[in-house]
C-alpha cells in the first residue's frame, strides 16, 4: 500500500511539473509522458483539483489541461537541469553586479535548501569545479551538459564527447576533463584529448552531448587552471605564427596583448632589473588572420620590430601608407 501511495504521489508531482512547463498539455501527451493510460491521467488531475490547485480543463479538438492563476501559491517544480539553469543565471547576475542584492543571495539559498540531497550534491559538484577568469562568462550553457561535465571533472570520469568546431564540423572525442572555466563571454572545458594525445579546450556551447564511458583517470597537477586556459588560447594552432619584439613595460604591453593572445618573454632586465621600466620583450602570437595586428602595433605606441612573418610587414607598410594619405602627405597622396 505504501508503495502504491508513493508512486501516486510521485506521479502527481511529475504531472504538476509537466503542467507548469507548458501552456497546455493534452491528455494523450500527459499519458505518454507519465507512462500511464488516459483514465489514470484524468484521475490524477481530479486529485490535484481536490487539493485546491487551479487546474483548468479545455474541451474540444485541441483541448487538454492547463494551470490557471489561482489564489494559492503553487509549489514550483523544477527538473535538475532547470535548477542548474536558474542557479547559473542567478550566480552570473550576482557576480556581474557591483553590489549584489540580498534578494539574489536569499533566492540562491532558498533554491539550495529546497533541493533533494542528491541534486544539492550535484549542484555543489558543479559549483566546485567551475572557475571564472577576470572576465565573466555571459553565454548560458546547456544545463544538462554542464551537469555531466561537472560530475566528470569532480569524479574524474572519462567522457565520450560529441563536438562541433567553429566550422560546424562534427567530431567524436574521448577526453579526460580537468575543469570548467568561464572566460570573456564563453564557458570552456579544459581536457586531455585522448584521440589527439594533447591538452585542448572545448567551448561548452559547442558540445552536443557528453556521456561517461565508465572509466576514470588520474588528474594532472595543474592548480593554475585559469593560467593554463589562457596559455592554451595563446598556443592555439592557427594559420599565422607571429613574432615581434616590443620595448615597453609588461603592463603596457599586456593592455594591448593579453595573456590569452600572446606569450611574452623578457629579453633584458631594464635599468637595474626594475620591472617598471621599459624593456625589450619577445611576443609570440598565434592568429587566424593578420588584419587586426597593424592597429594593435600602432596602439602600442612604442618601439616594435617585426621578426616574422613577411606578410605582417607588408600589411603594416600598407596601413602606414593609408595613414599618411589620410594625413594629407603629398608624397603618398594620389588622385582618384
């Protein structure tokens, strides 16, 4: 008897969740989703109405059941993935605000307290492995994917990944996931790609599915996960490998060439080894194209020497010529 009562209660809660997540549900649809016959659906709806819940019946060809605004507050039902989506949204709003409001904090606390123990532990695992760089992510990932990734990072599970790259080419990967990081306006997964035998980053919004293979792995010793992500960005296998030398302070260079864009190597120690004076640095940049580099070189407003490639030298010369023409230099001016 207790088992039957528990099943009935669980089905009623699932029915309530289905009604909350759509404007209208047909009897056939509810029966299919609940795995029962239509007679049982009608009986369960009657129970909800007897409990005082504002369930309306719409008759006719396109009829069914829906929830109507009522005087009583409904117990809001969320799936685990929906809870993650709400939690991530509130967390992101709290992080982005200079003065996080008490309402956001209490809302997060209420959601956490209302979760079943198993779901609360999954949320804790997700938040525990998520890392934010100085630029917070704004693109909302698929909560179901995020849960799977978070659990895999937390439990060191090997994952089978279905991924689509920037050119919309699908691939299937076997990976060892290390961590989830929000940078700029994206979420990234840092992992070791078993197929390519190298460490890689995967944009979470491009992951179509992720499932555990049942295997586990030993994580590498990489406490600076944020730094590792930025290094992987800088080392990406792009078409152009640019090397330039710059004479300035590191802070000045980094304002134009952040760590995610360029690797810097100091070639001298400046006056008495001081860090706040201009020194020569070697900057290595991996780029998809060269179009954006001449403006950056101009913005550096300091001594710069281009070591390679020759194509960048040509682009800088062309940009300089156009600037001189714009300034009205007679030597470079031409008639239309």
